[in-house]
C-alpha cells in the first residue's frame, strides 16, 4: 500500500494562530504533536499570542519596515492620527520619525520640505504656539491614546499635504484560525516568545535551552531590522567612517 504524502507544512506566509500556539506548547512540552488544544485553554493561549505581538509592536527593533502615507492638513488646528483621527490609520503610531510637507500648486507637484522633528521640551519652551503660517517648519508628536496628536509649527493656514513616516506594525490576530503573515525570522521569534510567555500559565519551568532559542530568534530579527548606524568624526579634517558601521550590536557580529 503506497504511503500517502505528508500534509502541506506551514510556511512563513500562511501560518495560522492555531499553528503558532500548538508549536509553542509543543516547545514547552505541554502537548504532544498533533494533540488538539482544549476548548478551555484555547482562548487564553490566543490572548497570550496577541500580547506577544502587541509587545513586538511596541519595540523598535522588532519593526521590519516603515510606511509613508500622505495626509491632507487640517488647517488652523493640531493634527490627530489614529483610528478616529483626521489622519486615519488602524493604530496610532508609537512614533513618527519624519514628516515631509508636500507643497500644493507647485511644478513639479512632488516638491517636499522636510520638517524638523522636535521633542516635548522644545514644545514646552515654544512661547508662541499659536503662530500661523502657510509653511510650517517643525513638528512635535504627542503619543496620546487612542489618537496621537501632531503639532505642526507654525500652525498651517494653507492647504498642503504631509508625508508621514510610521512604523509598520505586525498585524493583529483576532481569531484562532486566522492566517498570520510575517517576514523571515519572525516565525521562530513568535513561537519561542509565546512558549516562554505560556510557561507560568501551565506551571511549567521554562528551560535554559528554550530561553536561549528565544533569545537567538529575537536577535536574528533585530539584527535585520537595526543595522549599525552611520558614524562620523566630530573634528574638522578627520576622516569619517562614511558608511554604516560593520558591527551589529544586536547580533554581536558583522552586518550581513
């Protein structure tokens, strides 16, 4: 009798929440391969998976890309960004690394002016917060919730757009059978992190080997997402590094 082919394995583009949870529990040693998760445990394990992904989204080294989205400016008022902001996105950004002012009625119509990123101390010391102008020069982002607030300064009174840079967050998982799409390296990072997170719930000690696998998986992702920054010397006439440094402090080795 011929042996039937094995079922199609999961891959990094089509892993379901159920597969991630089952893999994590197998790594933890609480279920056997192919053993279904009980109806009582499934909701809790799904919530723990959601919390792992939420933690990843809060950490800059776990973010694999940035998005650039153009939004129209709300005149004579702060801009809000989030699910119900005048700049609508699914989740308010953890940070906004850059904003470019896209000038309307220009030739070519892609003229963009980089705005200076400012912090809370600069905004607190800005004594003329209500100054208006057609062309803002600076911005301060306040991470309110559920919408963040972007203070453009001077306050714009002319209709232009802003090209806003945001972190690309990992998609939220809302049900047990939902497919989960992720870049290379995240499969192990999610599975091992979830296994470690589930250990106390099942009163299972997390082994040093499992923690080591989690650390290695996280470092692999972080090394890809955060290459060494460019460096240069501060003294006039001294040679600079020129390109990004070759040592990656997340991987502990050279940049790939």
